[in-house]
C-alpha cells in the first residue's frame, strides 16, 4: 500500500431513530472516492467509534469495504488503546477485511518513547495488515521526538504516520528533513504547509466537504506547483478552521446534512450537534473554496 494523497476518515451517519444509516454511509463513501479521495478510513475518531457497539462497528466496516473494493481504493480501519494485547486482538480481526489499520500511540498511559516503540514492534509483528501510526499528542498525552517516530516508521509492517501535533513543530521539520515517506497530515488546517516540506498527503475530516479540491491541492504539491497550491491551500485552511470550530465531527455532519448527503446531523453524547452559526460559517467557507 503506497500511502499518499487524501484519505477521508468517514463520519458515521445516523438515521432519525438513532441507528447507523448504512445506506447513506455507502453513498457517502462512493461519492468521496469518485470525487478524488485516495482512500477511506472507518472507525477513526471522526467516526465516533467510542459510541458504537460491536454490531454497529461491524456494520460500518461491512458497508464501506465493498465500496472501496469496487473503486479499487484502500480501506483503513481505526484501532487503538492503551493495552497492547487487546489492540493486537483488534488487528487480528481485520484479516481479509481491511488494507491497513490506523493505530494510535497508546493514550493516557504515557509509556515513554521506548514503550511506544515496543508497543508498535509487537503490533507490527502480529498484525495481518500494514500499520499507520496515529501520532496525536494532545489526545494521547505522549509526545514523541523525530528519532522515535523514525524508528517506528522503520519497523517492518509500518507504512506511515498520521501526524497531528497541532501545527508544524520542530519534530515535523526534523522528521520530514530526514526524507521520511508516508507522513500524512492529520491536522486539516496545516495540510498545505506540511506537504510543502515533504508530507505525502493527509487523513482529513474536512475533506468530506471539498474532496476534489483537497485532492487537487495534494496533486499540486506532489508536482511542485507551489503557485497553484498556495492559494488553494489558504482557502482550504479557512474551511478546515470552520469545520473544527466545534468538536469534530459535529460541524462536518451539520454541513453534510445541510447538503442532503446524510439523513441527520446527529452525533452521540457526549458530543453535541453543531450550532447553526458554525454550520453556516462552514458552508460560507466551502462556497469560497469552490469559487
């Protein structure tokens, strides 16, 4: 699996009765791939996996997998937690179902760099699918330096990292300065800047809303067309800020519902639906991207 381009971490749409809206999810997945997404991610943070029971998670996976197969696109599944053994068990269940797994750095337990490396060494050795490491220190409580991340990326079976440190920090500069491949932006606002210094693409919730433009931006940086990339990158950054003005994925769902693409804007507690003002602002920024 050559990790590049824009991968969309799918929302989980809900019907009016609160159930998973599988038909809407299948349509959304197909629309995103047709619009230029290089791949899809299910059961990542944007998909609200913590509020889904096991049957609902399986429904999401079984709904999106055939859409990805039909489009010849990779499907990545979010897994993670602070328990290496249970994470390995979750990975084993993906055999024959997914193309890769997005595995978070262990959250809350803060095992230190050596513990993180041992965690991913164990997972990579036992996983039936390649791993994308999800580095998001403001959620996990575990900051990693460029040397540790480079060691993780050298593990057999690890194909990339979703880098979401909240900005372009020294670690990102050092990591990409080493020529590391498979680095994917995880902070939507900073996609263009991260690609400008060598990232291969992004895994971005706001790409639900301007999929073709995000794909064009990734293509522009890949081809070295900085003039084309800068203007588009600034407009998409404004859209991303609007999409994350309230806890993700509330605003994204609000916009998708306003567009008639999902049946409700609902999220599950402890999340709350986006305010009308936040949705209106995001729609305005989306219109500006399309100009």
